[in-house]
C-alpha cells in the first residue's frame, strides 16, 4: 500500500494524534509462527510423541510457559518445563539462523515509521534471547524499545507487555495502535486499552470496537494507523 503521509501534526494527547505504534513479532512482522509449531513437532517426535495438528490453535501466540506446559500435559511427555523451553528456544534459533522471512509489507511499514519518527516498540511473548536475534535482522534502529515475554510479570494475554511498552515510551496506551496476529495478542492489547489492527496468521479473528482486521500489512501505513485514533 503506497500513500503520501504528511508529517506528524500538532495534535497531542489532548487531541487525537497517534502517539506510538506497538508491534508484535512472530506472525506479524516475521513469518515465524509456523517455525514454532515445526520445532514443537520435531522436539516431541524425538520424545516419542506425535502432536495433534488441532493443538496448533491452542499454542499459537501464547507465552512459552503456557504453550510448552499445555503440550507436556497433552502428551504426557517425560520432560520438565525448563528442559522443554530450552529445547524449543534452541530449535527456533537454529531455524531463524537459516532464514527469517518477513511478512509482506513489514519492511516498508518499519521504514515509514522510522522516516516519520513515530515512537515504535516491539512487543513479543518470545524470550529476550529470541527477540535480540530477530532485532538484528529487522533493524534495531526501527525500535525505541522492545519488551520480551520473560521480562514482564505476566505476558500475553495479560496487558502487562503493552502497558510496559507504553510506559517506556511515555505515551498513553489509548493513543497507541497495536498490530497483532493472534487472539492472545489481541486480548493483551485490548486489555491495555490500545486500538488493535489484526492481521490474522493462523485462526480467523473478527472485527470489534477498537479492533480493525486486515488481510495483510500491505494494507497498513502511517496514514491508516493515524486514522484509527479518533476524538
């Protein structure tokens, strides 16, 4: 989506200007939701278990503790949560070292937000070790800060990650636009009071009040995001 975007205007929190953009990572900026599932399948196969494909919708977008804990309980695998977390993170890192495909429109959106100096944060349920590797490919210069799932008391679907990001940027969550791809992330952003743009990656998500659904990041630019924050 190409458009001419005016420089950020004079409206402030007292008006209706967009103050910041908060971006999810997996499945939103980078095409990696499938990577996590593939790694989970491989790890449990080595443990002698086959994952039911229907479980993918249960674990997608969630924190590692919830996803890994669910899979241990569902399979009865003889492995502890810390042991499984380590194996999943290692497997994922190996995959993104080979390739880290961006979602369509991601590079263009990040470049535009940087060009117009819009405060932008990366907010993910992934652990810091994973986020730091991905940031190297995405470009750290595009983000004023990042929030990892293992750095907050409660990660998505709790609002803590988005509230932490807004506080770190010094902005009002209600003046933030969040871009997410899963129901778990949407729940976190909405609980924080943000307006959410959803680009569903695995399961459909319906529009709602303060929730706009698009089919691709190629439909999203700064003008689009600014238009979401109304008086």
